[in-house]
C-alpha cells in the first residue's frame, strides 16, 4: 500500500468512526459500548489481532465520555449546594 492509499483509507476510517471516537451523546455512547462488546467477542486472544486497535480506540472514547459525565454530575451537584 502506498502513502496515498494509506492516507485515503485512514481518512475514510476517521470519517466513518468519528461518531464513536468522539462521543457526544448517550446514544453513541450506548452504541460504542455494544460495539466494543461485539469486537471483544470477535477478537482472538492474540495481541496481534487487528481488532485490538479499534477496541483500544473505542475504550479511550468511552472513558473520556464517562469522565465528562462524572465531571458534569459533580458540577451540577456542587451548583445545587
């Protein structure tokens, strides 16, 4: 694969995956959770399984979304006091 093809493939991936790699709402969060569960079942136990990279990306996005929710909940609780 040449550089141009790799760049094109990555840009396509980034476009398709964007809603799941930068979670903005609960619907995409729930979809990402379901997707990661499916991918984990499909990925072999091998650390070289190519799905592991996608699992890592989704796990990072899920963690970031959960941290934002926790921060928002803490802010709202503090605002009510």
